[in-house]
C-alpha cells in the first residue's frame, strides 16, 4: 500500500487500531465516533481490501475526495509525533470541517423541501427545521407531510431521523447552528404605511431578534424568504446592536422553486444565487454556503453577487416571469378583436431564441403566492426610492392581470344575455395551477367574485381543493391569506350561492355555462357529450386555460369561448337562438360551397380533389419571384432565396435608380456581413436588380412587397399609426399591370388586417385575376441578417384558411424548404402572422425596457444590474438574451412597431392593452432622459459651454444605422443645456448626424428625409474621426454605442487630455469602471453601484 494513492479515510482505517479515532478526538478535529469509511482487512494482509460503512453520518464528505500518499502502518502511532504528510493531511481535514449543523427557521413551502434536499445531498451535515407551529412540525414528522410535492415524501423519509430533524425547540437549535436559514413569511402589509404593496417584515424582525438573543457563537444568517432590497442591512443592524460580541454574516440565497416541480428544481437548479458582503468575512461566508450546495450543484450554476443584487434578483425574476404572462394575455385580447389566434402568435414569438417559448400560454391570469406579492413589493421599493416611472411600469403587469380576469367575467356575463342572475355556472378548477392544491391569489377567486356579484349560482369542482378552503378564500380579504390570522377556519356557509362538489359531471349538471379555470389534465378527457346533454341550452364553455379543443366542442353543440382564439359566431353577433348541430353543419357546407360549387352538389367530395397541385410541384411552373423594395429587408432576403433556389428567377425592383445602381455595383447600398458574397454568387445568373417595376411585377408568379411602412407624422393616428401609402400604391400597381394569377406576400411589417385591405384593393381591380395574400414577416437583426436568413429560428407564413389560401401557403413553403428545416417553417392564419411580427418586437423591446427599469432601482439601492440580469437570465423560462442594461433601445423597428400595436389596440377598444404597451416606450424615453439628467447634475448641474465627447452615434455596434438611435435624444438633451458636443462614430458621417439632429420625429422613414440637411444646422456639434480628438479638452465623455474599439482605448491618455474632474458616462456598460476610477475618472455606468461623487449629486428626472 505504500506509495499508492488512496483516500484519507483509507489511510486512517488501514492503521487498524481502535485508538486512532481517539487520536483525532485528541487533536480536536472530530467528535466520536468519527470514521465514515474504513478499510477492513482479512486475516491475510495480501487479500483484497474492501470498504465498510460505519454508522456515524457526520464524517465530512469532502474528506473522502482528498488524495494523498498513504503512510505505512508504523508511521503513525498514538505515542509518536505526526510526520509531515500526516500533519498536512490533518490540516487539510481540519479546513474542511466548516459546517456541522444547519438550522432553518420556518417549515413551509420553501424551508421544508429545501432543507430535506440539503440533508439528502449532504449526509455529513445535521439539518434541523424549526417552527413554532406544533401541528406543522408534527406533520413533517408523520407520514402525512403538510405540503405535497412530487418526490418530497421519498426525500424526507430517506434523511429524517438520520441527519434531518423537525422540531419546535426553536431557540435550542438556533443556538447550536452554524448556518441559520430564515424562511419565514413576508406577506403584503394589509394596514399602515405601504398597505397593499409593501412587504411585512414582522416575522423576519422577530426571527432576527431571537437569533441575537440565543446565539453564543458566530453565525451565518441566510435570507431564504423573498425580501425587499436592503433587508439584509436592516437585519444586520438588529443583530450587531444585540450581538454581545458575536459576529454575524448575512447572506441572501433566494429560492427559485415552482410548485409542482420543487424537488426537481432543487435537484437540478438553473442557478443557485448567493449574495454577500464584499469583505473578507463576507466572502468567507459565501464560500461556506457555496460548499454546501457544491455537493450536488455544478460550480457554473452557483452564482455569487453582492447582497443587494441577490435580494433584487428574486423580485426581478418573478417580475419578468409575470410580465411574460401579462404580455401574452394582452396580446390575447387583441387576437380576439382581430381574428388572430394567440396560440399561433405565441408559438411564433416563442420560436425566437431571444425570447423563448416558456410562460407564453394565454390564460385567465396568473396566481400563486409570489408573482403579485413580489411585483407590488417591487413597486413600493421603486416609489420609496423616488422612481415613480419605474413603479408605474411594473404596475402595468398587475393591471393587465386584473384586466384579464375582469375581461373573462365580462365575456361570461355578456355572452349569456348580459346576465347570470340565478343561473348555475360550473367552475372546473380552483387552484392557481394544476398539480397543486394551492389557491393563493388564484384567478378563480376574482372570477367567482365577479359572477357572484351578478348573482350567479356557482358549482365548483377541483380535484385537490377542499370546500372549506374554497369558502375561506372567497370570504377572505385581499392579502389576508399570508397572515397567521387566516389559519382560523371560515364558516363553509359563508357563500350560500356556492356549492363545492367532488365530480365534474355533478358540477356541470343543469348548468347554463362552464368555466375552466385550472388546467388540470383530467379536464381534457372529460366526456363533453355527456356534459352537453345534461346542461341547459344553449350550453356555454368558457375556457380560461385553453385546454379543450374548441372545434370538437362546437361540433357537439357548445358555444365556446377560448382565451385569445377566433370568436364563435354567437359571441360576435349574439343571435337570439343557438343553431343546432345539423344547422351548424349545413352552414359549414354552405361556406365550402361558396368556395367551390361542386361541394354544394356533393358534400362528400374530398377537398383534395378540388385543389390543384402546388405551383412549385412541376418545374415548368413558378419560375419567377419579384420583390418590390430594395431596402434592408428586400435585398438580402431575395439574394438568399436566389442563392438557395437556383431554378427560380428572382428580381428585385425599386423606383430609386441610385439604389438599384448600387445593388448592381461592387459597392452595395447596405452593409451586412456576408451579403457581398451572396449577391455576387447569384447576380446575373438568377438574381437581378431593376427599376422596370411594372414589367417584372407583371411577369412574376410570387410578388414580395417590402416597402416602407413608416409612422404617420400627420393626420389621424399621427405619431402612432403605420402609414400604408406605399403599400397601397404597390397594391394598385400590381392590380393595374397583372395579367395572370399572383401570390402577393407581405414582407413589410404591417398592422393586423392590412392583408384584408390589400385584398379589397386587388379584388376590386382584379379584371378576373385571382390573388392570394400571404403574410411572411421578416425577423432579421442588423449585423446578422445573412446568418438569420441562412439559419432562421423560424419562417412564418400566414394565409387564408381556404383551399386556395392553403395552396398559396404551400407554394411559398416550398420555396423556403430548399434550405430551411420543415419544423422551422410555421404556418398560421393571416392575422396571426401579421400580429406575430409586432408582438415579437414588442416582447424584445419589453425585455430591454424591463432590465433598464431594474437598472434605475439598482443605482438607487447599490445592486449591480449586470449581476441581477445574469441571475435572472439563468432562469431557463426567461433566458439571457436582450438583458443588457443601456441608455435605451433604438433602430427602425421597436418603437415604430410598438406604437403601431398601441394604435391598433386603441382602434379595437382595448385602452388597457394600449396603456400596457405604451409603458415600454415610456420607460425607454425615461431611461434616455435619466441619462441626460445624470450627466448634467453630476457636472455641477450645468453643461453650458462645456465640451462633451460622445463616442458612438449608431443605434448599435457593427452598423451605421442611426434610425431612432438613443444618441439623438441624448444629444438634444445636452444641447438644450447649451453643451458643446464632439461626436465620433466609426461608421456614421457628419452629414448623417446633422440630418438626424435636425430631423422631426419619425421623419427619417419618409422619402423627404433623403434631402440633405445643412451640416451647419447645429454649430454646437462637431463630428470628428478620432476618439482621442473627440475627448481632447472635454469635461465629460458619453459612450452611447457599444463599439468594441471603445473597450480598448487608451483611457490614461484620454484622462490626461480632459478637463478635471474628468467624467465618463457609460451608457452601454462597455468599460471597466473600477479601472477607470483607478486612473482618476468619475464614472457612471448604467445600473452599477454609484461613484461616491454621483451619490452626493443625484440625478432627478
């Protein structure tokens, strides 16, 4: 054995001397019994050794991972000094002996499961969960645990009694613990200051005072509850003012568990977040807790931050998740108004890898114990920190959730002849989501209250929720559920209009309407024919979770409302009577006969026999594609189609001769990485650029229309609505010159229902020619457009749901199928496709506005927005993309498309939804204004006559595009205070900058703006071609575009040539603020802890 690597356990056990454990005890390393593993030997020392497990669970598991050279049997004896090897081994062992006992205060949904998993994964650590509630502790010690989570029973039974214990002796176990997790309630206050928003920290304060009272040794205190930012600071004060010489380290370790998957979330977390003080002691405490989780969590998933970032990350994560639900619910209202299908829109939006597919299921609203509470807490913190704009932004998430529930109730009542008085309404599902009995903040409460307000008789069935719980919830005041007083039972007769049954068929028997409010799987497989037969007629189904097949239920005879789906004719027209099943089928046949007369004669004729093969099926058909518009979208898209489809002739036409000449030259009119190569490969072969618009449109089989749809600058809808002048002109020209059937494809971003308007123009001028309108929105990002076209997340094609429409969709689908995998080509109805582009851009812009809103709070509290964004982005339901805080978003799409969305909502009578999306623009404008105010206020509240260097003018790096760039608003703000501005951008010309600064809002997207603006429009503005020249003699430096070269500038040289004090205002977080502070700069970075100078001179909007 000498010289062979074995574990420390093996080296000790090899000694085969019962005195050895006493040696370890004498050295103060362990308490008896000590050895967790030993080597047992047979009588013959040359026989195979085997491991034998001893009984004691407290031997540190880290020890068995240490590898050493084993000493000989005679090298260690109780009466001999230790040699160097063994001394080093013992020191290493002693350093691993950091934690022997964890105590958790609070045996609820978080504390119990979390500690059970820690105990299971760390058998050498004793874990005790304490609570003052004896019934709760008794339940944890029984076979009937107080909460249900899949897998929890097995985890508890595995460790309970070994190294996992549950006790009501709170003070004893707190006093003995090394690490104390505090997982007590932090409910919303119901009275006093902050009532209805602020977190009630009564229980946290009580826990902190108790810890201070009973502690006799140093402690690490871990916030496990969700708490407001800066709670750790308050707890720290309580503990230190009552410390009696004991040292405390406060850590924040928020939970990210979802009910129903809590054990899975603990076993395989997206991330474990640990926040602590950035001091030697704080870092040591963070490391101690990190080592606990390191027993089973990969190191790259254990994230460490400062205290305030960790506290804020939990609130931010829940706000982002809830916002996704509110956003898709806001879109669902617009879908119902326009005929789009929210499931199709959500699927198309979720295929964007920058957004992701999770938490995009439209519903009656979100519930649960966290989302509403945490967002209201976030709102209150913003208000307390003087950030009303940010507070209003997050309020909209709650408002749209309340609106969705109210909208659902209104739909039920209005559909049933505007009254449900005395009518029986069946409610299937009361829990806030499936696979749990949790009813905290469930939408069912508000829906039932709304129906009860109209005097309905409600019959409720939920497989997991008791009658007592339902009656208590309906009788309870807002936010009361999270306070101990609500454990008192409420009389089950509180609402005589409410009955609770244990069978879905009993609940629906004799009912006029059926509301599905929880997505239990069993509701998908109910016998709806049986339910229909036993209900009053007309029989209504209001599906608040989109769990049933609406068409199948309509075939049975139901009138069906599904959230965000095209409306049933009854719901649109409110007819006096409900048509029978046969009448419905006759109407369906009539609609089909209108499409093709042969179906009227023979209803059994197969649709497939009436549809010709798609035009691309034979090689002598579909030989030409024409694209009207040779801009950022049309040019690159057609170039890639030509490259990938060499058998198809592709012509790009435009009325601008200079633009077409540029496409036919070696100097293309736009720059995109890889575009030159793609164009040169196909140009002259099957890719052509021409100004002969009418000729090529007349000859084409498929016509893509990729013309400008700018925001209107005057007239109805000015400042919001899309100007469809160019689209209308294109449609009229197509109708004038066409001599054969055409497929016309919307490639521009257009309002919902534009296809319908274009269809009218074409058909009223058709001269017997048939047109099929498709929507095929682009999802390109400048700088990666060619890559996006080569490997798209998705290609979306929307068309009419008619035989001709499906044929046209198939034709376009076959074009893309030359290189796009089939599962990435998505088909939808026309309105869904049109809306999907607006929705996708709204979701992306919202992510930026959300992280920017959080950045303002970070600056106010000392959190770091980069740490918060990283922690939030590690949640796979949210994802990491588009979470970089900045001075604001720009570009040609985001603002224009959101304003378009707002206008569509207003036109469709949805002011609540319009206001929701307006907030995305408002917070973007606020962020730019806040940045300007920070610059001015930091520089003694004036920049008049001072030189301010601006590095970067494009809206993002790797492009010269300045459309809606935040730099315009920032420069306007500084010019308003009479600053002298020196601008450097490696891709933007002086003429472009002067034109942008002189231009009116939204003018950039109209032809009139191609006229040159005098470069002397702003004499206070100079444009230079060197960063060092721009900063020479400047008082301050603003970084407004994230060009890579700005990261590697010689900032020492810049500092030496600037006025002192020298300021850097980093609007893109591209520089290292600490390095710049070492040079001597006063640095402001968006969302980062503030420089001492900036704290004393705060920016006020």
